[in-house]
């Protein structure tokens, strides 16, 4: 089975549930170990051909190699291996912990378990999907999530039913039979603000008056308030991925654009591939292929640079662009 829940009753009477997504952990381990090995094999096989490349092309390949290595190491460090839920009625505490792939990092959270009131199934409808999680409601009104992140919750399946029955039996609470729809968070709603009326153009006299009033109130003129939602930042793994993807697209798109611009002046374009080496296209001998390749690069390179800027901005700010 690729999705596992392992149950264990400790000698102290505690309930321990270990949840593991074997497919996700195996994929992270395979990609994390195969990436550096693949880069090393390509460097050994294409070593003589790499020496004939130009400086910018060689720098682009170096960025690609570093991208693969950094992403592989990031997967090994931040890839989630398993999650453990420990419930102790005797001590009145619950503890949920996440162990990462290499075991170098562990994230844990402790919550009280003295007065459990009920278990509740909550469904949050996002823009393109809906997620269902199981929550433990205490008598003081606080709620704590019991659903693991790595193992998805499929209502009606044998695995999820057994997991919920085990929790309900230990906590001596009834199994929830209905799902409560929860409204999205205010940050999610604020991400799509309603359309506002477009301001009318101001005359020169009105603009000077507005600047004078802004100086009197201590607000810099022309400065817009920050209307972006203050939601959660992107995880470190995604920010590193966006940074290296942006760097790769920036180097690759810039190199392709400079090569296409130089070829317009000289009438010669050299296309390089690891298998066939360099192929020369000239306007005098192959006008159709030369025009097709250069036109495609002139259209594709700005698109790559556009995505590169967005990737780099998301990696620096930690938020997705709206």
C-alpha cells in the first residue's frame, strides 16, 4: 500500500498513529539522489563538447546543473517522510510531529487533550478545489487539526474509516457523520478584491492641492497604501525552486535573445545540441530555416524573461503574484 496508517498502543496507554505516503517519500528520495548523479554523468559524457561552447552558453548550462543539484538537495532536506500523532489521555496532551526525509529536521506541535468535546469534519472550498480535514474541538472552543498533511483524507474509504474509528474509540467520542462547510479565510477573500471605480483625471491645480494636504497630514504624496493580503508566505522549498527556475529562465532567455540579435546583423545562426554539435544556418543558403528559427527565438525569449521575473519576484517576496 502506498498510503499507510500504523497504529500502536504504548505501555503508558497512549495512542500513536504513524502516517506515511510511500509514493511521495520514494519519489523525493529517487529524484534527490538521481539528480546529482545525472548531472555528473552528463558532465563526464559531454566534457569535450562543453569546452567548445561560448561563455554565456556555458554559464547557462552551469545554472541548469546547479538547479538540478540544489533542487535535489532541497527535496532531501525538506521532503516530508512521515507524520506521527501521539494522543495521551493520562497526561492530557496531544502531539503531532513531522519527520523529514533525511531525519535532519523535525517539526512538532503540542496541544491540550484534557477536555475533548467532539470531533468535527470541516470542508474548506478554495477557488479550484475543496479540502476536508478532521478537527478536535475542546470545551474551551479551541480546535486542533488531526488530519496528516502527507496522507490525503478520502471520506468513505476503508483507510479513512478505520483511522477515524480508532481516534473516536480512544477519545471516547462519536464518529462525525456530517461535514461542516467553512468559509475561506479573510486573506483568501481579500486576494480577489471587488472592482473599484476608476479615479477621474486631476488638473494641475487639484494635484498641487492634494500634494499640499498630503504634506500637512504627514503622508508622502503619490504613495499608495499596501493593499496586498498579508497571508502565509511560501514554503522555503518552493521559494528555492522559484529562485533557481527564475535564474535558469533568465540566463537561457537572455542567451537566446542575444544570439538571435547577433544573427540578425551577421546573417549566421549556430544551433548547438549535445548529440549533433553545432549546426550553422545562414541567410544566404537557408533563408527559410534561418528566418523561422530567429523569429521563434525573438518571440519565445521575451516570454521566458517574463516568467523569470515573476519567479524571482515570488522567491524574494515569498508570495505568489496576483
